[in-house]
């Protein structure tokens, strides 16, 4: 089987740089840079992942090449004007998705077909409801949203301090951050996770202030709890993340 592709998606208020240390650790273990893709939230659809070749409808875990243009790769136009393309050779390309925080829930609820799934500091639902009391109370997000409109820099500084994450270099995009808070309040990937039939693992921080251990255990039946770790496992424990990603990849 072809070596897998690795797709990384960060969470709310994050940046692609979150994954720099994990990707470096994977590279040191032999993963080619061209096999690793980093995408940001929010994504309108799996097609928004740009150059990543996504599975076509009904293709399940097999990735197909992008459609061939006329005149390329042997495609030609018949006398009736229809474009006829050669049937692509079978080329299974398993996709392993790694999501941090909200990125994990988004991949479960809206992402492409997967061969393996890794949640890091993730959850299946963020806000509490009667059948998920371990979540964060919705009023917390409402308060954050009000504060965000008044002083986005202060909200980001507070969040990143509690999460143990470095502040982004760019100026805050208030509209995108507000949309992300709305997504945090509404996303529910519990059914998608329950239906997941591919190898998966959840790495969680034992001292995570954003997604506490009880929320992790409410989201995933067998989380790997990292003692003393917070909400920044890709930054504080990149080698551990890389080891678990490769261990899962070996089962896909």
C-alpha cells in the first residue's frame, strides 16, 4: 500500500505553525514533507483543502488523482464532443487526519473519508447539554463572544495563556474568531465518532484547562491521558504525538 498522507487541522484561534514541531519529529522518523498537509479552520468543505487529493464520492478510503484536463495524461475529445479520460490506475492513498481541539471535532463531523484519525486535546462536543454534562457551559462562549467584539487581543491573550499556546503573530481576525466560537457552540461529532470504523486514538492532557479530563473521557471511551500536560500537546510533547501518529499509521 502507498504510504499514507497526513492531514493536520488546528483548532480555534490556532495557526498552522502549531504543527511545526510535530511535523519536524515525523520528518526525523522518515515521513516525507510532501506527505504532510496543514489546513486551517474554518473550511467550507473537504474540497477547500486545496492541493490535497480528496476522495471522490463513493470512493471511501481510496484517493483518486485530480481530473485530467483535455490534452493532458491521454485525455481526448470524441467526435461527439465528449471528453473521454483514461481510467486511472488503482492508487490507494490512505489519509490519516490529525486534529487539535476543535480541529478534531471538525474532521469527524465535516472532514473527508479517513483511514485513521488522531485527536490531540480534542473532543466530540464542546458545550454541555443534558446528555453531555461534561462540556463547557454555553454561557462561557457567549461571554467570550461579547468580549471578543470589544477587545479581541485581550480574549486571545487570555485563551492562549490558559491553553499554554504561543500567541499568533498576525492581528486577530474578529469575524473568523467569532465564527469559530459559534462553531464551538454548535458542533456535535458524537454520532460521527460512534460510527468511526477506522483506527483512532485520542491524546489528552491530564491538566488541560480548555478540555478537562472529564470532557476528554466523555468524548472518547479510551483516551490516552498525558500526566501534567495541558492543551498544547503538539507544542509541549511533539515526539510523543509523532510516536502515536506513526503507531496508528502502522495499523491503517
